[in-house]
């Protein structure tokens, strides 16, 4: 009896523990992403590094930051004026950082205004009393 009773009891307790844990776990709902990921206008994408060659000289095109091209403004073989945009990059992360920094600036301005406005004359005597205690 003891040979099979103790392992059987342990197995029953283990099954009950697993069921109890499974029941207490909340049901997770699928949440849609906060923003739709950028998609290209072309059915196939190629990631590559290259050189655009002109008839007279080689022109290297590069950017100081990596990114996803969202729109291409020129076609292959088209003449492009100096300074004309060739393509645009996905700027959602930069816009989000701008909003974050603007809110941080507003918080800093609020703190500065609070420091400039304080202490009010009626706050000075209680503060001095706390210092002398």
C-alpha cells in the first residue's frame, strides 16, 4: 500500500496544482499593434548597398541614418535636378521622439515656473519653524 500510495498521492497533488495554476491564469487577448507597420509599394523588396552610376562620374548615395524607404520620387533613367528629393524614409520613430521631447520640455518649464513662483510669503514662517525644530 505504502509502495504505491505515496507516489499516487504525489501525482494527484501535482495534477491538482497544475490545474489550479492553469485556472488562475488570465485569458490573454490578442492586441492589435499601436501603429500599422510601414509597407513598401513594391511586391518584392531587396536590401542592398550600391552605387548609382552616372554617365560622367560615379555618385554614391548614402544617408546618415538607416531607415525604411516609404516613397520613391524618381524613376530609373530619369533626370534629377540637384537638391531634388529621391525618396523619403519612414519617420514615425522620429515623430514619436519629438512628441516625447516636447512633453519633457513642458514638464521642465512647469518645474521652472514652480521654482520661480516659490516660496510664497505665507510659506516662509512655517518653513523657518521646521528648520529651527
